[in-house]
C-alpha cells in the first residue's frame, strides 16, 4: 500500500512536476486536482520534443512516418489503458468539445420524436449538449434527478424514466463538484434493458485520474476524457467511440474515409503524452503488484489509487493523528455525506459563517491550493438544491500525502471562530 511505503510515495511524487511548489506562488500543497491534475515530468519532456517537430504525421518521410507511428502507438496504449475491445480513439479540442460532437452526432442520428435521457448531476458539458441537440433534432429531453444526500444518480432512477424510444443517453462517471462516482456499468445496463440500441455517451473527465477505467464493462458508445485531468497537459481532449457510433453520419471531409472522426492535422505530441500516462499507470502497477501483463498492472494501479485516495479522504473526514477530522468540526458541512463509499479522492465542504471565497483565500495564503465552486451554470445543479451559494472543493490525487491532509485540517480548524 502506498501509505505504508514512504519510498513509494517519494518515487510517485518524484515523477510529477511542481509537486510541492508552484512557480508563481512558491511552496504549496496541491488540492486542486479536479481543476487540473499535476503533470508527469515525462509528459513535459515529450511535449517539448514534439512541439519542435514541423512535419505532418503520415507523410512519406522519416519524421512523418515516425510521428504517425507515435499516434498509432498511443491509440493502442489507450485501448489497453481503458480496456476497449473495439471502436476507436481520437483527439479533439477538449473533453467538452468531444462530448458535444458525440452527443450532437447521436441526436442527429435519432428518429424525430424519440428521447434523450440524462441526469441532474451531470457537468454542463453533457447537459448543455444534450438539451441543445435534442431540441434541434426534435427529441424530448428526460431528466433523471440525482439524490441530494448521496450525490449519486442510481441505475433505478434511470430505469424509472426509461422507455423504448430513448435513443440517446448521457452518464457522468464522477461529479467534479462532490467527487462522487456513479455505477456506469449498472446505469448503462438499466438503459439497455429497456432500449437496447440506445447510444450511450459517458463523461469520464473527472473519473479518469482515479483509475479503474473499463470500457468493456460499460457497454457504452462514447467516452470522453480531458488529458490535463489525468496527468498529461492542456490543449486537447480524447474520446473513444464504438463501431456503431463511428458509422453514424458525422462531420468529415468529403471523400475522406467513412470511419474517420479526426478533423485537421494531428498533434503527434498530444498523443505521445497519452502513451506517457499509460506507461506511468503500468509503472505504478508494477510497484504495487507482481503482475506482468500490461492490463493487469494498470488494474492493480487503479485498485491501489482507489484504496490510497480513500485512505486520504478518510483521514480528512475522520481525522489523522490527534487532529480532529472535518466531520467533527462544528463549523463544517461535508457535501454528499461523511460516509460515502462512492467518493473518489475529493471532499467538498462549506463553512457555516465564512464565505467560501474567504476560506479559499485564507488557505491560499497558507500555501494550500483549493477551489471555490459557486451555484452558477457549472455547479448550481448540485449546490442550489442544498441551499448553498458556494462551497470549497478539496480535490486530491494519489500523490498527495497524509501530512498535507493534516496541514489542511489544522488550517480549517483554526477558522472555527
Ligand atoms: C465531469 C466533467 N465534465 C466536463 C468537464 C469539462 O472539461 P474540459 O474543460 O476539459 O472540457 C469537467 C471539467 O472539470 C468535468 O469534471
């Protein structure tokens, strides 16, 4: 276990850039992973190298062939990382843009008068795309309400609203406000039990850094991630689509291969950094298991990340050493409950008498980076039903430590007055 091995946590931290200090601020604890995780040092090197290559991938020269090979390798690596038995990966402008493109294509491919289903816990990326393209395509939008106390939307809640004419469905894998994960495989099954051919698009953007991606189990048609939230860099998104989604009429150049979804010249460096991310998961799996198979190592890494992040969120909620946890601080409310087994590395809180902006600023002054979420178009769907105008998001990854958690607990305790 990571928490029992100081050597391993050091080795993990050593692989990430700016792990304990910010070039703009100086020493700081990074609890803003849901806004963008730390970047692997290997990604920084790879990105710099490919930024210097002028050649177009695929051209008949050594650089064109080499960069095409890098892209092909990254797609093969992603298939292992995310356990994709078929379908294809491609890059786009961002996770949001790819979700819009997949949802738009699915809606425009559905017969008028059919339905699109999604839930109130989703990020606006999927909700906005589904509502907009449902209207344009002449489809009715069906909203599945999430549970305020647990922050979850259940398979039963989807099932209760399902009808055979639901042609498109959206699912968020984890909420970036509460950090609570959904049972995507079970929700997908609940959808297919009633509408077997429904096109299902999953937003995996918040979940990806927390390990355990398994496309084969989700039985979906689209899945999007944002690489900067899973240890790569900003500037692009990655989507996986099923063969069925691939074949739908979609944006492409006239005369180009029917199966192509990529638009414009490819950035080989962006793909290359995804291979770095996959290699990192394999390395971690090797440290925590005796597995030799690539996928088995990635699975082992995912299980370890889950266990260690749960250890960290438990320490934050229940206390560590002789420090009381957030649940025992009278001035603190924990969103989605103190005991929530679906929590993925994130604790979201509100303080009784202190505005969240002030809390985030006070923490910043002490070198602890967190983030405010407001009841705006990003987070209003979660906060408004709870009667909150804002909250403080403390988001962790497996390179954070219990000592960092202790620093945060001390700082929050001292805000009690
Ligand atoms: C669940 C989820 N969906 C969508 C987004 C938007 O991602 P991006 O800004 O990378 O397109 C985020 C960003 O945090 C997210 O967590």
